[in-house]
C-alpha cells in the first residue's frame, strides 16, 4: 500500500511539473531581435492585443512588432513556418501575404 501511495505521489508531481512547464514561454534575444515562443492561444491573445483585430482575421498565427530599432517576433512553440513568415517581415518590411 505504501509503494502505491509513493507511486501515485510521484505521478502527481510529474503531472504538476508538466503543467508548469507548458505555461512557460521561451524568450530568446540576439541583437535587435527578440523571439518569444508561446502557446498558440497565448500568441493569438497577445497579437490581437498588440495589433488589434485588423480585418476579418480572428486568429493570429504569429506577429511581429518593429519599432525603435527593435523587432519582437511572437510564434507558437511548434510552428517553424510561423517563424519563417514573421522573420520575413523583419528582413523585408514591405512583405505582405
């Protein structure tokens, strides 16, 4: 019975650890560019907050804000295409798709 209790406690602690890690965001900065990787829901929420509801788009896959010689790129953790798309906005300011 005691072994089962310890096992259940360890499983619970592991699940709490995974939940805490999922809520964290990853931030990387190199020179004037900051990259923030987050959950898709949080990315959409922050991009809507920063850029507003421009047009019919209700879901933001990612976004970039440029100003004061700094660029901040936001994308979900697992979306490499989003990073490529948003970096293109940084390197090619006239790029629209």
